[in-house]
């Protein structure tokens, strides 16, 4: 099973890599177009709210509640019951999200005031930043329908993933990036306010993603006509699992939204600096953490349905090893290469060296929490696959409350960087609580060999960091080089880092066989 999971994980990671690379290209185009100024702040704000709801409805709580029930219905082997279940889920979820979308479009001024309170107060007092509030209200009307499109896309992707067809859903986000890039290059320059063009790119990106998945879903024979099914027993089960999971699985997104609220009171550029640093954080998080979580949830759900507790533990251990093997070095790399990465990727056009330096501080703070973000993605399915959403939500609420306290403690002295520190700390708390509960229930615990494996990964990472620090040129040198020279130097550093990591890992005894078919025998 571990070999099969590894193959599925590689498929998802490959598609995610393509998506993340295009995402970086998209952010480079946006940075060149708008930099980190007022218009950029507003676009990222207007894009964050529907994206937050997307994490809840499409990728977060819904997926975690839907996939285990879908696996259960699918395992019964009744094709007609499966189609009826999917029709009623699609009809119920689609109707509810459509209502939420319409409310969001109509109530965009209220949402802009609620989450951008600092701008709204400036608007009431006729201050210059009041224009941000007006622009945010308009852009939310354009970006909010993205929620409806992407929720149905997420439903289709969850069905395909349950059938072990991971590539289609993993590739789909590429289309959003292409639409935003096209809007930035061809639509935004023709508008008086370029940010409006980017908002339309988000709108059409959501629509294109949905249309792309429909033929693949039809090929499986599971493209059904939606029906309202609020009282259907299986739909009710999904609903009961989903409602508490709304907070539990998306606590990090709620924390980021709270950060946006606080950042609206801070200096112009704060939201943009947090955005660009968060985008670099999302690269390894999506490539490794979310990819592994995507393939592990259906597998754990099947293990639970078949009452195979040993295989459940083995697959959890595989996921933990993979996340740590990839996440620990990635986190260290983001911290030590924060400013060079931002400089090479974004310093051009309206995004200057000062923006790169400011964003690097929050990237280092986020980087310290990368492993925790990834662990939450892997540990939470340990509960959701067992149809237990109450435990993660309880810990999610505790972590969210802790994040608010951390915001007060760190945001006052450190501004926007304090917000990133608080988010990383709350994610670490969430991961620790999830693991502690799994350990207490006897569902999963780290064995001695896995602990030794993590020690080896830590030592290999330390060697990698030492080499990068030794080879890394002084900060000002990056700005004196051409773009080609910057790319070559950054590529050389990354190559040396990866080579050092691999050599150190091998010398310390880490072998590819640790993730192969005989994994269970080694635990």
C-alpha cells in the first residue's frame, strides 16, 4: 500500500508542482503590475475572502466530511445508490453555496467593512485610504462568484480522488493561474484600475476550472443531475460531519483572515508583504503537505471502513515520514533563502528591493511554522477518516483563540511580522494537540524507528543549512546582478542544498526503501 500511496503522491505532487510554478509566474506578473501598493493590497484582500470560503466549502471541511462517507457508499457496491447520493450532495451543496454567493455579491460593502475595518473607518472620515474600501467593495462583487464555481469543482475533484484519479483535480488549479496571468497581461493594462482586470481573471478562472472537470467526471459515469436532498440520511451524515469541521480543518485560513483584518490598520503594503510571503509558503505546503493529505484521506477512510487498524497506522506513519522528510528541509530553506527568493522572483516593475526585504521577514516567520502547517494537513485526516470531526474542531477553536492572543502579543511590537509569528505558533499548537489525541486514543503514535528517522532528517537538514549559509553571497550583491545572474546564483544555491541534503541523508542511513512496500515490516 505504501508504494501505491507513493505513486499517487508523486502524481499529485507533479501536477501541483506545475500549478505552483505557474502560480509563482502569476505572482511575478502581478508584482510587476502593481507591486505592494494600495491597489495590490485591495486585490489580495478581495481575493482572500472567497478563497477562505473556498477552503471551507471546496477543499477543507466539505472534502474532509464528504470523502469518508463517499468511500463508505462506494464500498457498498450499489451503483444506483452511489449516483443518488452524489446527485443529492451536488444539489444540496450547490444550492447552499449559490445562496451564500449571492449574499456575498449583494453584501460586498458589508464584507469589505467587516474584514477591512481600517479602510472603512478611513472611508467614513474621508481619509485617502477610504478609496481602498470603495475599490474592495467593487472587486468583491466580481471575485465572489468564484466561490460557487470552485465549490462544484471541489466536489468533482473529491469524487475523482476517491476513484484514485488524482491527476485531473491536481492539474485543475493550473487553469486559474493561466486565467489570471492572461487578465494581467491583456485586460488590466486596458483598464483605468488594473486590479479590476485581475478580479475578472479570478472570476473566469473559477468557471474554466469547473468546465474542465465535467468531461472527466462524465467519463466515470458519475455525472448526475443535482437534486435537493437535505433530509437524505447520507447527506445528513455529511452535513453533521461538515458543520463542526468548518472551523477545525480551516483554522489556519481563519487565522490568515484575522491577520488581514488587523493588517488593514497597519502601514500600506502590510497585506501585500504577507501575501507574497504566504505564496512562497504555499509552494512547499501544496507540493508536499496538501498532496500527501489528498492521497492519504481516501486510503485511511477505506482502512477504517474495512476495520484494518494496522494498515491504518502504517499509512499514517508513511504520511508522517514523508511530510517530515520534505517539510523540515523546505522550512529551513525558506528561512535561510527568504530574501534571495523574493528578490529573484518579484523585484521588478512596481515591486522593489525594499518590498522584498519587508516580505522576507514575514516569510521567515511563516517558514518556521511550515512543518506544523503540513502536519495538521496529515494528522487531521486521522480523525476525519474515522468520521470524527468534533475533536479537530475543538482543537482548531483552541488554536484560533491562541492565535488571537499571539496576535496581541506579537503584532504590537513587530507589526505584520508579528501576525506571521502568531499564525505559525497557533499552527504548531494545533499540530501538537492533534498528535497528542491520536496517541492517547491508541490510533497512531511515533515509533522508536520513526523517531530515529526524524533525528536523521534533522541532522541532514542542519548540514544543508550550513552549506547554504557558507555559500550565500551578501544581500546587496543580489541587487547588483542581472536577472540571469540572480537566477543562476539562486539555482546553484538550491542545487548545492539539495545535493548536501541527499548525501547527508544517505550517509545517515535514510533509504528509499523506507517508503516502499516493506515499510510496515520496519515499524
